[in-house]
C-alpha cells in the first residue's frame, strides 16, 4: 500500500513536528485539532522549523513555501476522507485515544491505516474499538520528531503484515529509521528511558543534588544529548507521569518515579508548555 496523503490528529508540539516531517518529505498531510488556537500555534511552530532550515542554508525560501503548501490545518473530519494513513498524536491517555480511534474508524476510508504515536499504551486495546484491527499499529516518534531518526513500528495482536510493511516503508520515505517492536508496555526505548528516569529522580530526591548538575554530568559524559530533567520538561511532565504509571502497573515499583514528578504535575507545572517544570521558562 502506498501512502499518497497522510494526517496527524493533535497539533501539539509532537503532532506539529510529525506533520512537518511528512510535509518536508513532499507528502501531503492534514493536521487536525479540535481548536483553532492550537492549530495557529502549530502553524507558527512549523514556520519556525522551516525558517531554521532556511537560516542554515539547507533550504531556499521557495522550497520552504512549496513544502508548507503540502500542509492542511483543519478542525473538520471532512478533510480526512481521502487519507491513507492517520497518525494519532493526542495526550497519552487511553480513554481519550479510544474516543479518537472510534471517531476515525467511522470517518476514514475502509483501507486507511490508523497508527498511534503512543509511548507505552496497548496497540491491541486501541485496535479493539475499531472495525479494522488489522490496520491499526503503533508508530512511535521520539522527541523532537524533526530531529530524532528512530521510529518504533509496533504490532498489535491483529496487525497485518501488510500494515507493518507499509509503515516501515513510509518511515523510510520520510527519512526515518524504522525498528519493528512487538507489543509490550513501554515497547523498547521508553522502557529503558523511564527506568533510567525513575532511578535519576530517586537519586536526586535522596541526595539533593540540583537538577542542573545532574543534567550537566550526563551530557558532559556523553551519555545522552540532553539531561533527563531538560528532556522531561520538553516532553511534558504530565506525559512522563502517565508513562511512568503505565510502566509501574505493568512491571512494578522499579518504574515508580520519585515524589518530585507527582508534585510538579499536581501543581500544574508541566514543563515547557506551562512555563515551569524542573526548570523555569518564564
């Protein structure tokens, strides 16, 4: 199956990044959200990404304009009726994702694939609310999606081989590296990442070492391109907490984060998007 037109549901930073990646590969893409305000923020974010490429001499203004023309921003399901692939990129909440999948199942053409950008949730459970479980899979980008090359292609219990092959080929078309993953909570990368994050949070709580010092130690040692607290703020601490809860329920207390994460989310400090997380952005 060839993807001639794709769509992204959810225009937050991750959704906008994914749509940018698709458009930059020359593939038409629809970005759908429930709010015009969110779509305007996504437009501004995408424009900044293209401008960065122009400033670095990697793209001409004419090329940027041409690629931006591949993007359609909408609040209407009518714009989804001719897409071959939809990538759901809403909040990491199973009930919300199920509602989105049910709605998409009624709107999309029968052969369209529905893929979730979930970090840790069950693809099989999402597929069960649709009439096309063989065409449901996970398609997990990493933050920031416009820079990170890896995509986890996750199969549910009923995902067809054709669907997986289509998604792997599509990942390569948008200049990413697909890795096939069997379904399990957290898949591969987030299972490793969140175990590390939980241990770092416990260490910080026990030792009192400032967040910045830990981040600097990890980056200076070359262990990661950014420290865990900077990464957590960028991802969204509410998302990180949801993933931590999912993995704790599946694997036990070793994934339970320190008290800092719970406290910050409870107070509405979600990282970059709220202006305050482990660090202040105000």
